[in-house]
């Protein structure tokens, strides 16, 4: 599936490891249950992990410096645990690598994903990329706190402090 990153449609160069099958060569995303196997591989390529909604981000603390990508998964567009996982990765575990959201996501959620630290969105199958591009530019002011390094004036979103 294509990716949406920084207002642009990108190709997804990552392979997702399947249960019970040997890890492929190249850039690979593994489920949390296979992370130790992924960390032990000797092949070339980057390593990422897929978090399911019930997975605890704290279990990644030791592995994060060796991960190039963490993918949080939305089981349903109404399930907000992936927002919490993304924010915890950025704020509490200080993860600075790529953070992807996948699963059942709506374009209306895009700005909230950015504010939680997500840098890439896997566009759901059958979704019109134009809706995602419109969502990228829809809002210019935000009222809630963010993990983004925002400046009060300038380009991008601004956070207004209410007194």
C-alpha cells in the first residue's frame, strides 16, 4: 500500500514478515512477537516493528535504538490506542525514528496523527489520495499540545496558549 508522508504520496519499500515464514532480506517490518528474531538477523536492510493495539510500547525500550521504523496499528478508526502508543514513543521513550500509522484510518484523523508524532501513514486500500492531501493542509491552527517542535509564528501549525 502507498504511504503518505509530509504531504506526498510515497512508495512503501518495506516488506512485512509473515508468521511462520523466514524473514525476508531487505527492509522488513516484524510483529512484536518476532522482534528478537529480527534483531538477531545478519542480513542487510533496515528493521521495523509493528505494534498491535494491545501491545505495550514500554516493551520496545531496549530495542528502539536499533529500529528504523515503528508502525502503530489501528484495528478500527474508533480505537484510539495507536494515538497513545505514538505519543508515548515520542514523549516518554524519546523515539526519533520513523513512526508509521496503518490499519483503519480516516483522512480526518491525519492532523491528530501528526500531533502525536506519526511521520508516515499507510493509506488504506481503495482510499483516494486526494483526500489525504487535502487533510494535510486543512488546519493551520491547533489548540491542543503536540509532540511537534512548533514555533508560535511561522509556517505549519501554531499552538495557541489560552490563559
